[in-house]
């Protein structure tokens, strides 16, 4: 397929809805991890690939007036809303631009590195800017670990959902996405020299907001699915109708969260 264009473009009309759905699904798990690592007043944090604003604003609330949050992304059109006295929003490509010239107590990236072709360089850049004792938290999906949209396919509606999910994975793979990246994170953090490395996984199944995420995602990739012969426009429309009718128990790939500390 060879297309290096980012499939889930932040400038798409449905991007805001997709950010909201991702926040509703994954923020509770993310916030739990960061709280358990001790984020608090005065911390200096770097949110890599900020996308939306929910994590950035939550960090700013935790670090308070004496702390700092740097939020970066290749497209800051959504994250810019979080800019303020403790929050700097900066356009930045973590794989190709120089790392920030400062050290951080916490560096966090969610659903970022899996999409970055030069993910090794990006991960190393994030590790280099940790202060001694600082934490890196990387959260990425592992679509290869659980590839289905409908886990219990019982008829044509479920089969269509899985067909579109399979096509989505193929499109992502064609753009350099590592569909098995999430499971590699503990090893990669240890290889990067971090200590106290651990990980867990969160697997959303049949949440109401999964339908919202599915609708926004299909709205963003539908034309690509049709253009690559994965599905017809009629099949896309039928699937969206099935989702809207609440006839599908939709699942998302497991989100693997890994963390480690710089000694």
C-alpha cells in the first residue's frame, strides 16, 4: 500500500469526536497509572502526541502552579485549547525534531509510538529527557493481540464489522504501524536502561462509548476503505447503521500500559 499519510488525521471533521471517545474509554486507566506513580505539585511533565486536551488538563491540575506541562504534537489544532500558565503547547515531531532542552519528572505518550515509523528514535528521545528518578509511561494498543471488532460473531452484522476492522488493520500496517507494538513495550523500556519496569493491559469490550469511537473512526477512514477495495460505500453505510442501532457489542484492541524509571 505504501501510503505514508497518517490515516487518522487530526484535521478531519470527526477527529474531535474520536478524541472525546478515546478519552472516555482510556482516561480512567491512564490517570490511575499516573496517580500511582506519584504525579503531584511541582512536577514537570511532557505529554507526547497530545492530540486532545483531557490528559494535558488533568496533568496541569495535578502539578499545580509550581509545575509545568509541555504538550506536543505534529498537529496542535486541538491541544492548543489547553494552553495556559502551566501548559505550553508546541508543534513537535517526536521522531525527527530535537528533544526539548529540559528534563522531566514524567514523560507520557498514549497511542502515539505505534503510529510512528521511527518509533525507536522517538522512544530514545523520550528516555533521554527524563531526570534521574523520572518516569516514562507509554501506552499503546496491540491490534494483533486481539484483532476483532465483534468478539462473538453470530451473523452478517458482526462479520461486516470484523471485515472492516481487518481492512483498517491492513491500512495501518501499510503505513508502517506495528500492530504488535504494545506487547513489546516492557522489553523496550528495559533495553532503554529504565528500571522498575512493569506493565498491564486494559481491554474495553461492549462499552457504549465504543460505538461512538467506531462511528468517528469509520467516518475518518471510510473513503480509504473504499479506495483500497476493502468495502463498498454501501457496506460502510450499512455498518454505521448497525452501530447506530446498537446491535453490535464492539471491542477495541487491548491497550498495554508500560512504565519505567530512570535510575
